[in-house]
């Protein structure tokens, strides 16, 4: 079960990037597995260019219609997804979505939204989770209930990040590339189930493609930087208190 507002963009991007998950573009199963474990090297500019070209040229995809590269067929609805990225003209929404999708092309396509599903069943916010529990008829006494516990709130994540980083969120949210800001975004999406657009708004009006890039950057750093991973663990422990 997927809540559109918080995970719709990520799922849409995952689907649109499927044509690139092939060996010849350096994105086969082994490459993606190594990237998730932090062993993958950043792709060279030439291969990135080749991937983007392949993505935009794939004739059986709706991606070109989503980014305004070709007229969409009458039966295709793109606006529902594009609106998840926030306000703006159609052209602005299309450009924001293009940046969001193609940012992942440069990073290696390791993201798998399904891994963040609570109990393997639900991708969404606290409110969506509560509705899902009721809809699935899962009560507190049932085994599945343990896997569908409420997510932490954003304020809890911020308080924990401030404590470990030693800097207030008001200052931290303006620091481009700071690990504290990236970690807050990473946990805000994966632990709180917040939408990228929401995280951008909570950070003073940052666009969702930038939030996505920061969260992805943090994911890669956590796989390679033991000291930073320890800091992240401290933040998680603070949240759990």
C-alpha cells in the first residue's frame, strides 16, 4: 500500500528508470548490489550521458510525456504525479520531475522504495499507516501489529539531529551539503514517511530534487564512512528514547 503524497514520486521514478537496469549500461543486478553496499564507484560522465540518452529515447515508456519531450496520448494522465512535486506551471513541474529522475541516473539507481515499507506492507506517513492498520483489520494483539508500529515524528528527528550535530535546525537547514541536514532528510523520508516536497517545505522552501539528492548522498556516505554511520546511530538512539 503506497501513500501518493509521501512515496508516489519515488515509486514513479523507480518505474521510469526500469529500462536502464541492464548490464550494458553498468546497472545490472551485480552493479546495483555493489552500489547499495557502498562499493560502487561514481559513474563516469560518458556513461551518465549514455544512460540519460537511453532513458529519454525508450519508446515504450511514458517518461518523455512526463517531462514534456513529446505530446502525451489522450489516455495518459501525468499531472497527478507531477503535482506531487509542488506548485508551479506545467513546464516547471515537468522540469522538476526530470531533474529528480535524472539525478538518480547519475547516482547509480540503487534506491528501492519497497525496502522502506513498514512490515513489508505499507509505504507512507503515520496517518496513512493508521488508516492501513484499520483497513487491514490488524489489531494490537495480532503478530503483524509489531511490524506496523507508528513512525517517529519530524520534530523528534530534528531534535535528535540537533543534539548530535550540536547545531540548531534553523542554522543547519541553510548549510548546503552539511551531513546533519542530509541525515535529517534521509531519516525524514525513511523513518517518518514524509514526502520529499514536505521535507523541502520544512527546510525553508528547498525543491524536492535537492532533498532527494541530499538523502541519496547520505545513503552512500553511510555505507562508506564508519564515523558518520556511528553519528547516525546516535541520532537513531536519540529518536528511540
